[in-house]
């Protein structure tokens, strides 16, 4: 009985080493553009905290002349995991009919709306991209989701970028949680 117990304990200790996950860390930089009706100086930036990807440092810098936002930081991740989803938030106002009295009187009410733009990068370890790549990273109200997928084709890294409409979010590819962390602007 004692010998079996030693074997079980040894297997448990060995399996923690043999079946452990590889991890790494890297710096990242990405620049995204917004259409003119979405002013970058009014945008707040957030990211989802993920268990397999710890953002250690992150900040953003809006450029109102080009209507772009540059995001940079450092993250530690489990190899193969996606980056935490970055969320851009732009607040606006909406006027709607709120009260009817009979058939003639309609009261107007103003409500705050929050437009969300999602940047989903399917692979941690993403660092930066060339100019052709950045030209495709444009958020609009019609296509508020940018999905960046990673492919390794014969040893060469290739990113596939798609801008998706508001009703499409690849939840099965997104590393999200119940914790949304606000990113501070660069100083």
C-alpha cells in the first residue's frame, strides 16, 4: 500500500512539470483608426482581464489629427492564448419618445448611449504590424469589430484582418471575463 502511495505522489508531482503550460511575455504596439464621426479624443479604452494573459503595463495615445489611437504595453501570457480583448467606448446621446398622453402629446427624453468597438487579437505574443496591416484597422459604426487572426504558413507569420458588423462577435475566440479594466492615456 505504501509503495502505491509513493507512486501516486510521484506521478502527481511529475505531471505538474510534464503537463505544464509554456508561457512568455512581450511588448505590443498597435495603432487603430476611427472614421471621422467617431472623435478619438472622446474615446475611453478598456480591456478584459484574462486568466491566461496578464497585462502588466498598458496605455494609449489619441492622435486627433489622424483620428487614431496608439496602444502599447507589455503582457505575460500562456503560449497559444489570445490577447485580452480591447474595448473602445464612445458615449453619445439618443432622443426617444418616452411618454404618451392620449394620442397627441409625446414627450421627448434624452438618454446616454455607449458605442463599443472591439479589437480581438486571436494570439498572444502579437507585437506590431506593418503599414499595410494598419490601413485595415479602421473602426466605423457599421463595422465596430476588428478581428485579427494568426496563421503560420510555412514558418511565416500571417495575420488575417476582418472588420465585422455590430451583430458579429466571435465569442468563442474572445478572451473575456467579468472584469473590464480602464486603460489610462499616456502622459
